[in-house]
């Protein structure tokens, strides 16, 4: 006499369990990781838009640095790739920023001043 299928001995329960473990769980975790990274980038971009200098890639505070290069991930302010991927050396970047500072010092009215740094 065959036994009746119930919810706990159904063959579809094994199929659903395998689908849950091998498909939904890994893709759900990947989705959550991607969502967290997107939220971190959105917050960093919002901080830059508000006038506070943070790294767009990792969120590191860039205020007070002589070269706006993130010491954690190597990304220059305004870029999303590391300095090495741009094909520039650090001395070339420092020389460019020195020229920019000299131009701003020579003609202070032509460039808008950066927003004041927030005091802690």
C-alpha cells in the first residue's frame, strides 16, 4: 500500500530546498553586497556634492591632504580609478596641483574659493 505524500516527505521539498540553498541564497547575498557598495558610493558622492572632500571609491576623508589622493585605495579626487590606472606618476600629479595652486594664488578672483572646512 503506497504511502500518502505530505509536506515533509514530498520529493518537491528536496527540489525546493536545493533551489533555495544553491540559487536564492547565493544570489541574495550577492545582491545585498552590491546594494551595500552602491549605498556607500552614493553617500560618498553626496558628501563630495555637499562640499566635503571624501574618496568616491571608499569614503576616506581627504581633508587636510596636500595631494587629494586617497591613502587607502589610491584614487585621486574626481576620479574613480587608482592613480596607477591613469598612467600618471605621483610627481606629475603633484606638479600639476602646484601649478593649479600657483594660478589660483596669482589670480584669486577668477576661481571660486572652496567651501570652508567643517570644524569638529
